[in-house]
C-alpha cells in the first residue's frame, strides 16, 4: 500500500492545519519543487508551533494519530460503496453524525474537522 493512502489526503491535511490542529505527526506533506509528497520526519511535539508556521510542511496524519485526537466515544470505519453506507444505518440505534471516506485516515480526519468546525471539541 502506498504511503499516501495510509495518511490524510493533502486537501484534508490542509483543512486540518487551517482549523488549528497541532502539526505533530510522524508523516508530513512536503512541497518539493512544486510537487507535494509524503515523507517521514521525527520533529517531536515541541516543534509543532514552528511547523504550523511553515507553508511547505503539513501534517499527514495516520489513523492512529487521529484516534488520539478524537473523543474516546468515536467509532470509525472505511466504507467504499453507497450500498454499504446504507447498511450501516440502523433504525434502532441513535447516532449523531457519520463520516465516510475511502480511507480510514480520511474518515477520521473528516470527523475531527466536523467536531472542531461545529465547536463540539476544542482544537487538538
């Protein structure tokens, strides 16, 4: 599996950065000669404020990293077809919000963005 399929997409990563999510991941989208690539960096959490100011580095979060930022009651999963989405909605269960995506990282990233945008959690 390609590394870029195991982390949040560039578009979603930019959105999370704009929302103020701490830039404290192991992988980053890096702009190299006008092309964005995912690379591993071990900056450590103490550099997250410095990284947040840079436009050429954007955290590419893994599902595990996003799991640490989401509330403990969050349940996630990857769903790849509309039919499977329909099967997930149960009439006897009450669910406040769903986020679906083609990868686990993007599903969790979209949920984090939703929670921050709707002021249901503080920036993480």
